[in-house]
């Protein structure tokens, strides 16, 4: 059992002991583990600095830790000096960025999540088959921008069921849809249903093809909310999948908060609470969950347990430049 540290702390009447229940799975997914490892190994292999186009994942703690090791994060490839090792983030990049890197002969390592690459491949396949493309996703998200720049031909962004009705397209036009990997499974299912109800010639993957980690964490958050008086989601506000976990708790009538770490925890949230559920987005390391537990334990003793859940064993292979430790330089690379 966690015991509160000695010394002054905020006073909240929470009884003698709090139950803290952890979701399973939570935190890092295989794509995030791979992306972080790529940056770390690139720094180790080729030396600092290593430039990363866009934040490698949406978590400020992870990004800062990599900065401390020698990573420099930029929004534009023009900010990368000539000849410097460059990493593309897990969210993927448009083809225009790939072409620019190739033109400048930048040594590139692609950290795009393989499940995001799968979406790119699907989109190109549908386009080659003569179908106009619909992308279900959030405007401005790095993955959406990358995907829209990876597909030839017209592509329409659909963010909601209302957007389906507003599409200025013939109902019998040959269409196909693809999805951002970190979306709400429930919301995406509703959008797909609306598309199928309106358009007569529509192809696309089943909602089950949304990222396995996104689905698993959403299911676990729903299970956790059923047994919690308060739901804490650890993750950054810029993380789409983390925000969705908080929304799930709210939809189930449980007070729910998205916080970066234990320093953001408000003791007032514990008033009248007996059980706190804690989960974490796919880009949040478990050490941040530990910091939240420690923050709660300063207020009252806690008893920590974990729900049963899916055990994730998937691992993604590293890019070819990092598989061969005898390599002396980064090969020029073009993402799939």
C-alpha cells in the first residue's frame, strides 16, 4: 500500500484509504516504443544532434527527454541543416516532405508507425482503383496531414456525421474511405454508417482495422470507468487518443481529467471519492502514471490494483538503417 509522505499536504476528506485501479492496457503502444527507440538509437549511432520533423509522439515529457539526449524537433524540413540525420515522426509525413528530403540528400530514418503506413497503402490502392477518397479524421492532426499528402487524387476530410451530409459529391460516385488510426471507435463507426447510408458505391476497411492500441485502450477505459468514482487520464492535450479516453469517462458519467503528470493533480478532485481509475494514452510512459499515484498518496493512503485486460505483445521491427549495428552511415531512405 502507498503511504502518504510526511509533511504538509492539501487536506481533503477522502476517508482512511483510497482505491486506485489501473487500466490494462495503458500507456505506450508498439508504434510509440519503436519511434522513441529510433530517435535514441539514431543519436547513439550517428551522434547528436539528430533532427526530428514534428514531435516524435504527442507527449511533452517524452519530447523533452529526447531533447536532453540530443534530438532537435522542427516543424519544417527547411529548419534541418544539410547532411544532418533526420527522423520522420510516428505520425507520418506527406510525400512532398519525402521529396524535399530526397532532393536535399538528407540522411532520413522513417519512424512512421507501420499501422499508419498501412493506411497510406490502403488509400493509394483505392485511388489506383479509380475511387475518390474520404479520410475520417481530425483537421490539423499530424497524421491526417501526412496521410492527405500521401495519396494521389482528390481526398475529402470527414470529421463528423454532419460532414457526411455536407459532402458535395454524387451519391453514386465510386468512393472509398480510410481512417486516422487514433480516433474514437464509436464515433468512427457512426461516421462509416452515415457514409454507407448515403453513398451506393463505397469501399473501406472495417472499424476493427483502427489501430489495435487505440481500440484496446478505449475498451479498457470504458471498463475502468464502470468501477471508478474519478477517472484520471495521463497524457498530453495534443494527443488525440488520450483526449478520447477522457471523453469516454465523461460519456459514462464519471468526472474525468486529462493531465500531463502528478503535478497537475488537483486534491479537490478527491472529495467524496473512494475509487480512482487511472489510465494513460498511447504516448504516455508509465513513470507518469507512477507520479500521479504518488501525488494521490501524499493526500491519503492508497491501495493499488489493476484490472484484467488485453496483454499486448506486438513488436515492430526497426528501420533498416538501425538493424545493422555495423552500419557506418545512414542510407538514403524513402518511406513506404
